């Protein structure tokens, strides 16, 4: 028995309510179950009950055993003095408030269908990566849509928190935050943390002073990345420029080392050198990343703004002095979509929360619905179970559902798991 299962029983009233009584025989009528509290304090807040002839408004605390009240030291916490009902699986001890008054207790063990517990145990003990795999095709579309909406909202909130952390480090500077978030995502999965440190160590304010000169932007980025090795005329020029700017802006102390960049198991087109060259070109073309991402209403306009080709040298070389066998083109369609999903969407979500303007959150959703679905092993698993994944809205939601619900077996907080238990 777990408290999570008892939370489910109380929230959805999945027990025999025909003659509901406290352990002392007082009649209970549940007028409002209350709101599940995920923070500190009693488990359900704003509950309304009628016990005998008296109506109560307060909180409900839930435990496997009554004695857990003292085990959790609630007797010393004033926040639990307004508990109006103690819901337990097994009553093994009388519990009182700090003032000595008896807390009404409801025992669920004798009024709960044991088959419900068996179904829950099946989900929890199931060894499948997705616990509801065998029953998923029987679940209503309404429950599937409901959980996707729920988890996508949570994913956007989590992504917004990442942006907010960057914003705090940048002392509220949205422009630097947008630039750092963009640079981070130019690293994609393999180099995203290294790209972020590069952007944090080489501020956009410094780069913007020379955005009319692509070679100088490249020199500062490649130099600060620790990737300049003098092997040809171009690299000699980069080295000279970086020596000048590193002295001018005191950059050497935060310069990265070349070994921090990952090149293995990636195609030349995805090498960090190529991505840095593409970022450099983008910096010369956009005066304000923050304005671009927050003031552009069309997903196609955003796509077109990110369609760039790096300088001629980096179209012909994958590393300094290393000639590519074929021309290296600019950002591809998939890369642009990835940047939109992982840069623009989180920034808009955070800006929406900070400004309390739901227009930006609505734009997040519309952009995700307009972007194609991501293709990875998680979306393939869901499609194999019959879940329709047509857009980035669907793929982002399915990734969140898998990562934060299925793998943690949070079936009781999922509409699909709840429907399975109700069947």
C-alpha cells in the first residue's frame, strides 16, 4: 500500500460511499474532495465535509496507517491543526490535534474493492517500459488527449524555468539570455553545455560591437572556444584578430580548451566548428535575437530568419586546414526546427509567465502545432501503441509523458492510468 494510491482513492472517491462513517461511527458526506497539495502541508486543501449535522471546511491528511501521523511528526506542526479528516488505509492509533481535540478518521481498508488494488499493483509491478502498454489501445481518445495537454503544459513550465535561471544569472537581461539559449541549442545534444559556456564567457554585447565584420566575429568565437590552430592563411588571420580582441576585452581567463568539444560519432556537417561558424553568421544578420523570437508571429518568418549559410571558408572546410569532400551547407530544416522547439518556445513560455501575458503562451502552442513532429525512439514507441503524433505538440507531449510519468510509474497522476483503474 502506498500513499499515492490512497490519494487516488480519495481524489476520485473510489470506495463504497453508501454508508460512510468515521471509525467512531459519525456519518460523513463528502461535499468537496479538495485540491491535491504537492507542496508542504496537508495532502488535500479546501475540502468540504459534513460530519453528522455539522459542515466543515479545511484540510484532509492521508496516511497508510494512523500512527504515521506521529511518525511524520505532524503533532508538532501547526499547519496540521486545521485537518478536518484523517484518511487512512488502516487505523492503528487514535490521533489528536495539538489542543487535544480528536481528529475524525476514515478507514478505507474495509470499503475499497480489492480488485482496484490488484489493478494498481499490476501497473506498478509491470516490467514494460510503458506500464499501460497492454491496455493502451483500449483507452479513450479523450483520456489520451487530456494527458497530452496536461504534460505539455508541464513541459513548457519546466522549459520556462530553465530560461528563468539563465535570466537571473544575466540580471534580467533578456537579450543576453536569448543569445545564450540560442548558442546552447547550436550545440544540440552533444555540445550544448559547452556552447552555453562559450556564450556566457563571450557576451553578446562584445560581439555586437563588431557584427558588421564576420571574420572578427568568427575570430572571437573560435578563439574563445579554444579551437584556433594556425595551419593556413585564414587561421593565421583568426589568431591575430583574437589576440587583439582577447586583450581588449580580457577574454583569455575564460577561454575554453579544445578538448572540451566533442567531435566523435558526428558527421562533419554537425561538427562544433561548423555550428560556431553558422552562429557567427547569424550574429552578423540579426540585430536583436530577443526581438526576433518574441515579436515574430509567423513560424515561416522565423524559419526564414534562421536559414543562413556560414562563410565560404566553412562551406569548404570542416576544421581548420581540413578540406571537406563536398560543400557544407547551412542550417538544415531539421536543425532549424530543433532550434525553434528548444530556443524560441522556452523563451516565449518564460516571457509569458514573467509578463503575465497569455498571448505568448498561446503562440507557443500554435508554433508547436505548426512544427513537424520529432522522430526518435520515444515517439516511435508511442506510435507503435497507436498514439497519433502529427506535430511537435504531440511529440513534445509524448516525450514528457514517457520521461516524467511512465519511467517513474506515476500512473495514478495520468489520465490513462486512471481510466485503466476505473474500467
